[in-house]
C-alpha cells in the first residue's frame, strides 16, 4: 500500500471535546497505517477492564505470579474486538509470525507467539496490548478531520508507553500547544 502525501501513519489522533461517540470520546488513537485504502489505529488511553495477567491466564499461558498484574489491556477499538494487537518496540534478533513494522521504532504484532514470549518474560521490554482496533474506510478519516472531530500530531513514544493513561489525552494535545479543557464542547465551521 502506498501512503498518500498527507499520511498520518505514526501519528496520534486526539478526539475533540465535542466528539460524543461512546467509543471515541476522550481518546488518543495511535495510527498504525494510513493510505488511500483507509486507516487503522489503536486506542491507547482506554483500558478494557482486563489486566495483562488475566489475559495470559485466559490464554492458558504460564507466567510468573504477579507478572504484569497491574498492566491493563486496552480497548483498542470496535473492530475485531475479539482479537489481540500488540504494539511494541522491536526486539533485536526476534521476529514474530505476524508482525508489521510501522517505523524503525514500532511494530504491530497479532500472532500469539509474542504473548507466549511475554508470559515467559522474554518479550519486548516496551509494549502495550489491545483488544480490537479503530478502522476507517477510504476518505473516511479525512472527512472526520475536515469535520473537526480529531486533531492530529506526530506520535511520541513517551506518551504512548510511559505516561499514565489518564494523562495521555492532554499530553498529546499539549504537543500542539493546546489545552483541551479550554476548547468549546460544540464545534462549528467558519
């Protein structure tokens, strides 16, 4: 797939305050892909209510007690919410069965071999796991941007992996010099 000249791959989408959709209100979406065929991303600030240790138990993967007990599994979006997606930094010398390189610093993997390695504490050091993803058809995201539903900015791995979940939305907006609390809840077009 070719990227359009205005591709937002490796960017954050920041929901505007007036976006009242239950799935996307107050979200930060990391865009894994964006082309003339559409866009695909992972919501990175909404926990699913499932902990990483619970997911490993559900998959019957042996792991050390307490390993990842506080780490959330994210609600990555409404598409294929029965499927897991691991957004992670590459691990030198390690390849996964179904992995897509987003850039030199990030990959998206969907095969269970990465979860097996994580359960053995041999997976990537930096990762997040999500169930489901956000998807847009051709020109759909571009229209939503024109409708002022989203802001976009280049992604930042500190926000993506290290900030507390509740701080990610404002931190992403702050990279644009914007305080979302000061924006009106209703949008208009000039």
